[in-house]
C-alpha cells in the first residue's frame, strides 16, 4: 500500500501536473543530454519545476514525451530535438565528452544566464571555447544511473545517491537541485574537487573497461595492484595541479569509491560493451596532457590509454555521426 499522498509506482511522476500546463516561454532549467544521468536529473527536477530535456533528434524527443521509466515511475519529459531547443535560464550539459562542442552550440542558442557541465573528464575549457553565455563552468556529480531494456521499453535505474558540487555563480542551480531533493552545494574550491574526481576516474574507468570488470573487482588481486599503481602514478601530477589530497588520502578515496560502487559497471566499461566511443580523451587524455606539460612520466596510464583506444569503434560510428549524443 502506498504512503498517503504518494502516487502508485506506475503513475506518472508528480511533475506531470506541471507539464499539463502550457509550456513556459522560457524554462528555468534545461538539460542537454537524454541519457541515463540526464534523465535521472530531469525526472527529479520535473517534480518541482518545469525542465526541458534536449535530445539528439525528433525521434528520441518523441519517445521521451511518450514516457520512459525512471526508477519506479513513468517520466514524460518536456523533450526537444537538438536543432530546436527552447530558451532557458540555466543549462546543464550531460552529454559524452566528445559531444561537448556540439552541446555548447545548442546551449548558446538557448540564451541562458549560465551553462554548467556535469560531465566526466575535464570539459570546462572546451565548453567555454564554444559557448559565450555569461557564465560557463564545470561542476562534478557522483550521482549514478544506468540504462537497461530496449529503445521501445527503456528503463533508467538510479544507482545510488551522490553529491553534486557547483562552482560559484551557480547558486540558483544548486537551489533547484536541492528543491528536487538532490544533494547539491556550491564548492568554493571547485578546481580541487574536479581533480579529485579525475583521480577516481583515471584509476577506475579505463581499468574496468579493459578488464571488463565491475568496480568492486578492481579491489581484488590481481587488479588491485594495477589500481594502486595508477593512483601512485597519477597523484604527483594531480597534486602539482592543485589536488588537495595527500597520497594516502588519494588512495583511500579511490578504494572507497570502488567499494561503494562495487556492483556498478563504470561508464567507460558500459561504452566498450555497447561498442560506443569512450571518454578516454577527456579522462586519461587530460592526465597525459598534464604530465607532459610538467615532464612527468605516467607509463601505466599511457599503456591503458592505448588499450582503451584499441577497443573503440572506428570513425563513422553512431556516436560520431550525430550532432549531440545522449550519455
């Protein structure tokens, strides 16, 4: 039996009442990227406010309008194709790193007050290079979600509540996320926070992808030795760039994330299994650029970078042929 005031599991999300009204002339928030994480955020936000979801094309937008299951609810999105986005005050970018430039152009067309990346890797500079909104920056999120089922019977499953950290200037977005019940706050030292997340990503994502292992398996022999070596190589580079963690704390952070997400498939592993382009350039590639700039050696990361690249599809893949790919 449902708790008083709660809709039954197969009812549309409460936000459907908001979407029953005429769409606003200008949305308070839009999300570019209708993949698992984008839909997870959008479904939560739509319970308390109008939110636009920008999908790659008309077909994808129509499927989202018809409804997709997010957790135990049906979410009918206010969805738009990438070539016809509505005006919005604030935009969150949640596409694959390789589609950042295309997403930036879409975001600028929406004439927002600010554009926030919550993507994997370091994409802030690329976003700023292609978008002239008043505020353009990158935050981080440890929210998780994954997609299952088919295109006709798609399901998004949240995989654990996390925290979203935003740069200064994005206080209104933090407030919207908190209204939706998400853990969010403005982080004054967002640069150090981004480096801490990059540390976790460069250690876990490519290793899981190459060995086709869930995160928890990386803590067991023989993979644990390689995981630790990746942290030990990356730490001096990231510390020189501004990472606030000392080396023992850095290793503990990576172990804690692998343990807490033990049953999860890393996003890079999901990409490899699905035959998609990965985000290796924005993750390990970013570390390699930092190391080269500082004259520091990271041979294990270099080898892993090449191993992941060898697993990627060639040019002309689905993800490369579309103007804005969902994550």
